[in-house]
């Protein structure tokens, strides 16, 4: 093989590697073949624990919030739209930064911390002791095109000690919402905060450890 042929083969090899790398990178940032959304959505608590406030497990009550369950339509980062009784679509350009179950779990934890100054465990460390345990299923967390509203519906299970267990359904509906990512996300944030506040009041009344 001549020196010129060898140089051409090296150039072709490098070009091929560069193209392969570009293809791999494009696959990593792909949104299912579509353009990325203009922004990502999240939930923000209405009330947050101020910096510098200390809560210590063992000196006060502690609450553990377990990972929340969801139906398949909510086990994604998209916002579901109930088109009719049997059809579900997803709202254009509306993409959560995390799945709704994780976002809502964090929102409830921060709401309870801020309103009760209770030590709240919303991580996945099973070794930490808690006086009360909160579980549940998010039934609805999306937009209903039939009446132009968003709905957050949460079935909660609250356990205190070994014997006392309570269950209750919580719901918040926000009407008059335009079917666009911004207005829907804002309304869902309002509804999620409303439900989180309801849950906080309920577990306090149902027997949060003193």
C-alpha cells in the first residue's frame, strides 16, 4: 500500500468515527424524533421551610412519604389530556422535568415541613425511623378537554404506629384553563398545592405524633 493510499484510509476512518459519534449524540438528546420542548415544567410549593430552621428525628415526630403510585398514563413526563370517555392524548409542548409522582411527592413533603416543622423523609432510605407513614396513588394529574379544566386526584393512605391506618381521597379542580402548556402547568401547580395542603391538614387531624 502506498503512503497516499494509507493517508486516505486514515482520513476515511476518522470521518466515519466522527459521523458515528454525531449520530450517537443526536440519539441521546432526541425527543422521540420531535423538536425539544421550549421549556420543562415543574411544581413549586406555595409555602417552603425557611433556611436555618432545624428539625431533628428523635426529638420530634417524623413522617415518611413513600414513592407514590400512578396509572400508566401518569408514569411518563407528559401531561395527559382526557379527550373523551375512552381517548387520552398528550398536551403539545408540555413536558415535566420529572415524572409527576416524584414532583408531587416532593411538593407534599415541603408543604408538610413548612406548615408543621415536622421532620419529613421523602428520600428512599428505609433505615430512618418514622412515626407516621404516608402512601398513596395519584389517580389524575392532567387536563380534561371536555370541560377545559385540570384535575389532581390523590388517594392517600396514612399509617400511625402498628394499628391506626386511615384512607381518604383528595381532589382539586381548576376550571377555565386554555389547552396550552403554560396555562395548564400553572393550573396544575395550583391544584397540586391545594391537594398537598388538604393532605397536610388531614394527617395532622388524623393523628400526627406529637
